[in-house]
């Protein structure tokens, strides 16, 4: 667990290759497990969802985001409910076990429950995955060197002094 602020946002046509979920990302094709791996053990917010085109087609499964319609069966259930769109989000500590019989990615929630993220349901769909570590505002202030109100007040005094100097300089320029 690093405590760093991390984020990832990928959108595109997800697919399976050699049992790995893949997606085009920043000009390359990447393994989704590798994108999420640095966040394992971190408290994060995670969201996965299908993304229909900006002008959804009601005659197509998922408004057009599902590429399984020609096959006749969709792992996400579009063959049973063509209007359903996957939309799962949550906050907790990210866990991963590729051999877990229930689900390989999940969040341990703070109430002790487990929220599964069936990311394989993104395969064969135009989808989006977003993840960001949750951070402590005080830690962020410390990292930025603004640990307390005294430092903020000092910055205000220095800004006021700088403004006075600039005002005097501008007045001098106008007089000459």
C-alpha cells in the first residue's frame, strides 16, 4: 500500500485474449488486471459500466454497446434484457485473486461486506472502467507543504505584500 493518489480511466471496446480482459488504452492494448494491480490493497472508488453510443439505437442490445447480438447470447444478459446496461460502483479496499471461485476482483467494504466486480462482463462491449484511490485531505495538504492555517496566513501576508509592491511599481510607471 503506497498511499499515493492513483487513478485510471479507460473506455473502449473491451475483449478477451488468452483469458485476459484487454482494452485499447493510450495508443496501446493493455491487460485490465495490470491497470488495476497497483491499486490492490488501497482504498479506492471503482466504477464499471457499459457505454452506449451518444445516439443509442433501441433496436440493438445495450443501445449499441453490445457486440454479442450477432452471436445471440451475451454474458451480461443482453439476450434476456436488451435494454439493461451494466453499472456497478463502490468504495472500499481493492482485492484481487485470479483463483477466487466467486469473483476475481472485489472491494472489501467498511461494513465488513464484500462487493464483487465482475469486470469480465465488460468484454464484448463498449465500456468504461474508472478507479481512483481515496485520499486524506490532511495528507494532501502535507504533501503540498500547506500543513496548517499559520502557513496559509503567511501566504496571504506575502501575497498582500507582493500586491503592494506591484501597485507601487505600476504607479511609478504611470508617473514616468
